[in-house]
C-alpha cells in the first residue's frame, strides 16, 4: 500500500464517530491487515457483577478492525460488513486493554473474507475470534 | 371453589416494570449505547435512539456495524434474562421491586453471527429477540432489527448462550 493510501485510510478510520466514542486506536494498518486497540472503560461493562466488557463492544472492535483491513487492501476504496461471526473464547480480564488483529485471507472482485482475533494482556489466549465477509468497492479502472 | 382476587393492574405493572428497569439499567454498556426496552406483557422491543456517536460511515452516513451487532446482542441477552426473570416473578419466587433482591446472573455469549441486510440509517432502530431453544445450560436466540418498516429488516442475528447457574 502506498503512503498516500495508507494515510487516507488511517484518516478515514480515525474519523469514525463510533470508533472514537469507544476510544479505538489504530496501531498498524497496511496491505489487507489492521491492528486496533481499545482501552478498558467502565462504561463498556456488560456484566456489572464481574466488570467484564460487553461482547457488543468487542464486536464493534472486531467489525472496525475487519473493515479497516479491507479498506487497506490494494485497490479497495470502500467497504461494508455483509456478515460477521464472533466466537467468545473467554471473558476479557477487567482493566486490560483489548487488541484486535484482522487480515483479509481472500479477496475477490466484490467480496473480502476476513479473519480476526482479539486478546488482552495475554497474547496466547485469545478473548474472541471472528470471521466475516465484507463488500468490496474498487477504484474505477479503465 | 374460592378464587383469589386478581391483583390491581397497577401493582402488576409496577412490579414488572421495576424488574425490567433493574435488569436493563444495571448494565453500563446498555446505558452507554442508550438502549431502552418497551414492554407489552412479556413481549420486549429494544429501542436504540439515534445518536451521532453511533455513526460508522460519516460519508453515507450509516450506523456502525459494531453498533448494530451490539444492539442485537444486547437484545438477545436481555430477552433471555427477562424470560428467566419473568418466570420467577410471576410464580412469586422473586420480588424484583425489593431493592436488595439479587437479580439472576446474565447469560454469557458463546457465539454470535450477524447478517447485515442493508445499511443502518441515521435514525432510531428497533429489535426483537425470539428464543428458539432454551435448555438448562444452553440457549439459541434469533434477533431481528428494523427501522422504519417492521417487515424491512436491516439486520438479523443468531447467537448461542451459556445460561447462568441458578444456585450460584
């Protein structure tokens, strides 16, 4: 991915209102891959008894990360989620930051297939994994 | 045969609304998204009032796919908890209006699959969940979400949940 596209994609991701509301930070992006992190926040708790972050917030992180990976793929100008399946492996440890990594493992003319994992401070035991299909809008080429 | 006189309608409503309120308002993330629940008898409709912070694509603009997923997942979890709570409440085993009553623990999501049918418009969204199977340990729930027309869904989802243990 050239610098110009990388810069534009980064700006686009960082301008998403809901990603900003969740405090998402784009850590790395390029060539069909993205890494996005989200700090622990008591407002995102799903189970008040345990203090564990709501699955929905993890879904939002996975969706954003998947979409960012697709946007960063060469020639892609825009994308939308077609479907997203999330498997919750274990509760995220309260207080810890969650980091999602997504990669396009196959991209056709109109669809991108994406895999993603999310982990907290323990990188060896994922909190959640996801697979999704995203639409692909391409640059108009001659 | 003597029958007990039915409770006054306001007493029944007050008890049910108090139980629902404590269930929904106890979860910070539901408050963060601004989701509320309408109740008609035991039927719940989740309502997501539009807010700028829910936008995912500012160019269209459209709701964030993650917001849609979260809205559906919240609806499924509350429906499951509500159905457990309803049974306990109606049988008189639980008095949710008593402030110190511990509400049942929430189910845990095992997996959740969202089917995005069309982009979410920048306006209010609604959702209803249907419990397709609810066993002692596992449950399967389907959720539908719409905006202007009930028949024109913008997303649907299916999820599996681990039910909380009743005795701790």
